[in-house]
C-alpha cells in the first residue's frame, strides 16, 4: 500500500511560512499518563485488519474562496503575488490528509481504488478502476468485431509489472482510457485477437512458452470446428474430472485380484480335523490375461516381423569352416528343441494349421518411483522372442508389454497377520 | 511370487500351452500358437524373492 506521509499540522509550522495560513496558538497538550498500568494499548494493524485507503478526495471547488481558483500566467505571477489559500483534504482512516496551497486542476488520486493500494486482489464488487481494466478472462477467445464494447477496456494496467514494455500501451497517450478506441489500444499488433492472445500470454502464469501458445492457436483456435460459444460454461476442473472418470472406468483388460499365500504356522494340517492352514491375503495384484496379450499382439501389424520358425544362423569362414552364430532367441537350440518337440507331439484332431511357438520372455524388476521415499512398483514385463532383438530393444518399438504389477509384502505384515 | 504366477497361469494359458491357440497372424495366415516360456530375467533382489530365500 502507499500513503503519502502525513504532513505536519499547520499549527506547528512557523507563521512566516507564506504557504500556510495564520497560525493559531498551539493548545496545551494534555499530560500524558505515565506508568505501566496507565499506558494506552492500541490494537496493531494486523489485528484491526485495516485495508489500505486512498487519500480522501479534494473538497468541492464551489466551497472554496474564488481567488484561490485563479490560474494566473507566469508573468502575472511574477508581478504580483497571488494570495494563497490552503486547500486541505479531510483525513482518511490513517489520519493522512493532503494540503495544497492552490486548488489543483486535477486530482490523480481521484480514481485510485483498493486494487491500486494492495497486492491482494480486492473484492470484485469494487467499482472498476483504471488498474482493473484488464482484458476479461474470455477475451482471448472473443472473435467478434473489434468494435464491441469489451475492446474499449483492454488498456493494460500501468501498475502491471508482468506486462512487457511493448505491451504497456497508451500510458503516455494524452487520451484518457475511456475515450480511446480499440484501434488505439492494440497499437503494435495487427488486430485485437493478436493483442488479446499476447496479453494473455505475458500475464498470469509465466510457464507459457512460445511453442505452446503457437500450438494453442494452430490446433485449437484456428480449427474450423472451434466455436467460442461451446465454451461459455467451460470449467477446466470439471472437464478434467470427467476425463479422469472416463479413464478409470475403462479397465483395458486389467484385473485386480488378491494373492493368497499359505503360511506355515508350525501346526499339523494332515488330518481333516486339523485347523486350516493360515492364509495371508496380499491385495492389489494387477494383471492382464496372458493369452489376451498374446492374441492382441500377434494379430497386430507390429508383429509382421516376427519369426515363426526357428533356424540356425551359421557363418562360413574363408577356410570353409562353418561356425554357429548365436544372437537371437529364434536361432537358439532351445527354440529348435521346443519346435522339434512340438512337431513330434500329436496335433489337434482335424487341424491342419501350422503349429508355431510363441516365445515368451519375462522380465521383472522392482522400480523406485521417487528419489526420496518408498514409493515403488514391481512390474512384470513380457517380450516376444519371435521378434528380432534389434527391433525389440528399441525404446520406441513398443515391444515391451506390461503383464502384471506385483504387490510387495513385508515380513512384519505377515507376522502380524499370523499372530 | 509363486502365488502370483499361479494366478497368471490361468486356465486359458494352460489350455493354450497344451492345445495351442488359433491366431490369425499379421501376415494373414492363421496358425496354431503354443506359448512357451524361454527366459525369466530378474535382478538379484527380485530373484531371491522368487526362489524363496527371502520374502
């Protein structure tokens, strides 16, 4: 907040000061009470929660003596001294007042509002002032004519520190904001839409990058399907909540089941009359159906490079020697052996389809999710050995399939459960 | 961990393991596919959980 420092009362100014009126004898100050119990206690500013208040307005010109309103030329001023009359405003709640030797022709504090005094946003019901005449929140999507009334009040605040220098339009213009036209307000920009977008970009959060604003314009605002009328009841939190609900309702083949572990408790469980084996329930196993994953991946286009038949990879040296090369799962003896076993096994009756092996390669690794804390996941991944490792190991190939998320169990939990 | 694998090896998987599962592959040819597990990689801390050295 800002308040002008209170000027000393005129009663204490020496009488020879020409700016002040005739001094009055100062009254005798009442004797101040002394002592601890007599001290006057005052509530602090924070207790009172006093809001900053602008200086009180100047008194009405009609109530002042006529000669105090004279505006004399410099020559006349030098030739004769204009009798000065002290113009004093009443005090505001802090006791601050202003005193002029002549009646000023304009009062800069006249339109000051609470918003100009405080960093805290004031009540919206306050009368709009110069400092609150910012573009409304819906201004960036407003695509109507620039002559609409809302475009008249988009002059950036002169107290706005976030606005870049080139956006501080009109601060030195002789026109008052209320009389300026929209064409004046958007001066460096081609049209109001550009101005409103740049105004929005450089105010509020500073996290908006150039690329993101370009993306907003290209993918949203310039889309022919974009209609500003659709957004009249738009709420980001509500739409995000709706999106979350839609995501959580779609399970995508995932199942959540409890894992039952039978724990030895030192008792015999051979006879039917014996007590049942202690069972420990670990909740929260998320898993996919393995066959569902296999069926989905094998019928997708991404599996077009899969090897369905194993082979031996050999290298013939210059000397004629042949050497076996190992590198892929479908060139290993294990695969060849499994295929041979499958070939020898009796097939399904009346089935003439080619019988192939789906080589499953599992991988499991507990993953810490945070640098500090115990948040962790234990996923189970699935790769297909039918795919070349040069394709499979690319991070962008999408060859790693999540099959399960395994819950962790602590020994303490188990002991507590049994006891 | 073994209980988890009991859940993962469900009826459908065991049936496909023995009798195969008919899948129309990406090249348009329908094949009878038999799933086989070839590798099971894990780091040491996970592995000793798997082999019941430590829970």
